[in-house]
């Protein structure tokens, strides 16, 4: 039976998300200054959550490479989907005026919180 490689998609996602976080942060700090303050605040919040949880996903990936477990896989999936749902919906709502997609943000927040809880459960078990 062939072993499934879960780390490669994580590596790709982490690389793209981290790169986007840095480049978008630079744009927001310089080019985004013309935006209204409420829009800047929403984008800064989305960016902060994306960057923090990209690092959390990196930590989960490193941990999984040392001690594979289903809980760490689930945590990684929660972080990746949470970033897409939370930050992605705030970006889409802001730049494409898609108000309905903003309803994904709470789901993304729950996924991000679930990722942290799964890390705690993974740390509790061997």
C-alpha cells in the first residue's frame, strides 16, 4: 500500500500563504493607505490572522513530520481551511464587494480555533 504524502500540500500552502502575507502586508502599509480606515482595519485583521495561522500550520507540519498523528493532520486541515474561509472571505468581501462571502468568516474562525484545540489534544497524547 502506497503511503500518502500529506506534507507536500502543506509545504506549498505555507509557502504561498507566507509569501502572500509578506507582500500584501507591504502593499497594505504603503499602497493601501488611501483606503478608508475601516477597510484598512479589516484587511489588517485578515492579514494578521493569516500570518499567525500560517506559522501555526508550519509548526503542525514540523510536529507531524516528527510524530505523525491524525490529530495533527486534522489541525493542519483546520488551519488551512480556516485561513481560506476567514482571511479569504474578508479579502473577497473587501476587494470584490461580495458581501455574502463574508458569512464564511465565522466558519473560518471556528476552524482556526479547532486547529488550536487539536494541537492541544495532540500534545496530550503520545
